[in-house]
C-alpha cells in the first residue's frame, strides 16, 4: 500500500482538472495499491467531495492562502494589503502561511506519505523536502514574465520559485519546446534544469461515448459561429463575461453568431436570442427554427462541449492554460484571448506570434480580432493544424510514469 498526498491549489479550475486526469490513470501505471489523500479548500474541496463521495475520510481541508477576489480576477491592491493586515475574512497572509503549514505538517506526520503530488501548493513541497519524501510539482509557471504594472511581484515570484525548486521533479504540463505555449511563463534557473520534465498537457485522451445528439447539438448544426468560454473562479468568470457583453452590444456583432458557456451548472442561464432580442428556450428555438444570434448555456456536457468545439470557427477565451491546450491541441481551432492575469497575457501573446490566435483587451480589439481572423482564416487554420500535429496530450500518463519510477527508487533505496 502506497500513501500519496495530492495537494491541489484552490484557485480557478485548472489545478483540479489536471489532478483528476492524473488520478484517472495512476492506477493503470502504478502496480502497488494506492491510498490517496486529497487536500484543498473552498470550491475545489466541494468538487472533491462530489467526485469521491465514498472517500470523504481521505479528503482534507487545508486553508491554502489565495489572492483576494476583485471585480476582474484577483485584486492586486487588496492582495498586497492582505500581506500584513486582515482583509474581509482573510487573516494577514503571514498568519495564513504559518497556520496552513502547521496544519499540513500534522498531516505529514500522521499519514507518513510515500510521495506527494503538488499542483500549485508550495507548502507541501517544502514539507516533503524536509522529510526526504519524493515530491512532484506540476506547473505551467516558474518566474513568469511580468508586465510593467506588476513589477512589484518580482520578489514574491523569486520566493515562490525557490520553494518550487525543492521538488524532486518539476513537471511542466505542456509540450516540449518549440511547442510550449506557456514558454513566456517559464524562466527556469540553471539549478533546477535537471529536475524539469515537459510531460505534455493533461488532456482527456479517452474518446467520448457519443449518445443521441442533444437539442443544443442539433441547433448549431450547419452554422458558422464562435464559441465564447467563461471559465475560472467567480471573479475571473464574471470579469470575462462583462468583457464579452461589451463586445456583443456593438453594431459589428449584430450578425456574429455565438455560443456562450458559463461554466455554471444553472439551467436558468440557458436561453436562445434572435437578432431582435427575443428570448427562447433551446427547445422552442429548435421547434420554431429560430434564426438565432446567441445561445447561452450554463453548463455543457462533455459531448456538447466536444460538438461545439468541433463545429465552431474560433473560440474566445481568457487564456487559461488548460483551456488553450484543449482548443488548440485537441480541436485545432484558433483562439481570441482576452486575458485576466499576466499568465494569460503571456500565453495569448505566444499564440499570436505563432499565428494560432489573436490578443485582445477591450471590445474594439475583440471586434478587430474577429475581422482579422475571418479575413485570413485559412492561414490561421494551417498554423493551428501544424501545432495540433505536434501537440503532446499525454501529460497525465507521463506524470504517472514518473511517479511510479520515484516510488520504485524509494523502495530500492529503503532496501
């Protein structure tokens, strides 16, 4: 029996989705029986309870420090203020760090892990290093490039990089160069180069068992449209949605069909709009053969999402690394990226340089990007197809192999 601790950073959804894909394949690659313990907080903790309803005793709340939410993603001002003083329900960051490390330390001493996997959580990385426990740190960032407005984050990024460096292996969830979309988010020091492995994106490689087409899938058939994705935590999702709405109200968008997924499992969001602003349910729109301009869907099933991505002309996103990999790599569709964080900016600018998509920050740039994309669509598709051919989506499987080898090495060392 091998005890593994899986520490999932509770900001956004990318860390969680990567770890769940890894969890799906670990049992196929590691021969030993595994006792997995999960650690996170907030929405991610709730998702873990829902994902593993019979293993709640192996799911643990750890109050990992996270940024303070603002209107458009994390609030830089409030997060900086929170370093030394309480903000809302958050204790000063220095207090949070001390408290959560104390809690993690208790679990380390109690569970006696054989290995730990960290997706974004540095504390567990440090504790594992101090106890000679092999650790794998999964990331798409290491001292990322910052833009002028963020220069004051550099000391924090250097501190974070120092903690990441304590991992046994640093696993980059991306294709190897020159196809690394998070290239501008990676500035590895010479000291860690030997630890770094480009394992590939944590893509879902299992084919979806397709059932009968849903009403949404039928409604979008034989239609040119853009797919507008809202993702991330609450502030990121809402901030992205506000930028989308600003663009939708412009004259140039009156004939631009779009499907919007809200990443919120709320059927009240579901609706169809025609060009005159009349609202229908999806069933009504299909029955009446409505010439739709906009479809809003709270939550897409895996089958619906795949159908929408296969059918759309382009996808509009905020620049999430996981989402970009899925769209560019698995579905070979160009993107228009509207960043929330510097991480997003770096990835979208990289994609723009490779002619895989376009960067936009406001409604005018969004509309201009759509025009450029449609006018030179074949060239964008050629670039995206080339990228997709060289896309490595086996990150989960390759990481599981690394974990298996580390466990074997530990066994040999123990003997």
